[in-house]
């Protein structure tokens, strides 16, 4: 596990950019944390690190936003889903099995649907308004290498 201390949105963006630059396609990033902890800020900076120039928004009401780039980004927000079946109804498996990168906000709500191999990212408020502890935990060997790459870019 790797723990990153963020003291500002800019610090969070620095981590996100390093993550985005380290991705090669096919990764699944599972976000959890408090409301307003910076999940969308992190997603925006990951997209930037991937070279995606689209305006990134939280898909709270649409469930998924798709962004094209050299590597596609599929951004899920499952906060409003009732259960995992609703996730499968929108073609979730096709996205997870693709060469694109999947980011799943509120992944703890659909734990049963998550692949065994993934990168879990927990954003936790730790102090004043902007202070965060961001924990990256690898589930699977490929994700250990991903964390090493991210650390090397910070």
C-alpha cells in the first residue's frame, strides 16, 4: 500500500497526473471516500495525465461518462445505483473487459461486481478543509507495478 498526503487540490491533481501517466490501458481504478473528498478532482487529473482534453464531470446522474483518447477512459459513479444488477444492465462487463481505463467512484457500494485485480484508491479527509490522505492499494501483481510507477513520478 502507498499513502500520499495531499494538502491542496493541486497536490491531489499532482497524484492524479502521475497515475494517468502510468496507465497503459485495461486498468480498473476503484475510488472510495467521503463525499467531497476529491474523487472527481482526482479523475480530472488522471484524464489529464492520460492526455485527454475533454471537460471531465462527475457522472452522478448518468452513471457513466466516456472519454476518448489514445486510451479511452470510462468514468462510473455508482452512488445512485440500487444494486450490482443495475451496473450489469448498463453493460459494465464490456467496459471492464476493454482496453480502456475504468474509474469507479463509490466502488465500495458494488464490491461484489469488482474484478479481483484492481487498484483501490481511498480518499480520506484528515485535517483542515483541503487535507487528505490518499491510499493506493494493489489488488493483483500488475497493480503493484503500477504503484511503483506512480511513486517514481512523484
